[in-house]
């Protein structure tokens, strides 16, 4: 967009500097917008092949989960590191 510098009209009115559309730019922008809308509209069409059902992922997991070769011992319970009670509300 070209920049129009400030100037004074013949009747004495002062015009501030401003930008304006270049000649033909509005028409080109409109054509671009119409083409973009057409592409978006045609790209989102509802045409599909198949039975009309949306495919869903199938579960492949088998429960209960077992780790082969893992030891069957239970993990030791955690023990406190201090023997005195710790007050949490101070």
C-alpha cells in the first residue's frame, strides 16, 4: 500500500499522511479471497467412500499385563528415615 504524505488542499485544508490501496489492489484481493474460499469449500466436501462408518482403533492389549522374567518378590515397604514425628503444620 503506497504512503501518501501530508499535504494542503487548494482550499487550505491540511490532510494528514495516510496509506491507501494501490490501483487495482482491491479487485486483486477480492479475486484471491474468492479463490481461497472456493479451495477451502471444495477441500472440506463430505464425499467419502466405504460403508459410511468412521473407523475406530482396536485395542491390542491383553490383561492382566505380565512381564516375563521379572522377579516375583514384592518391593520392600518404605521406612521412615527419622524416628521422631514431624509436624507439618507450622
